[in-house]
C-alpha cells in the first residue's frame, strides 16, 4: 500500500479539481466538492495546517479514490 502524502486543504482541493470535482460551496473554512457522477466530500481549509492521515483516508473513502489515484492527479 502506498504511503499517504502530507497535504494541506488547498492542495487537496486542487488535486480533486484536476480529477473532475468542482467546488459547490464554501461554509466557513470547509469547502464542499462534488463530481458529476455524484461523489462528494468536504475538505477543511485551515491556514498552515496539514490534513491528518485519518481525515485524508476518510475523504478518499467519500470520493471512492485510492491513494495511487490521488498521487496520479497530483
């Protein structure tokens, strides 16, 4: 299994946009992303903070994406 990268919220959003997701809305520090096929997730964007490995795994599970796919779009 591939190791999880250390990413900030804005980096994750940029990767998901390359993968076909679009920003639906923003509420406070949370950005809501949705793909045309219905997959959706929420990414917290806190300045200077990296997303923890547990939260990143939960986000990837929400969008049904593997770590390898995430790195491919990076």
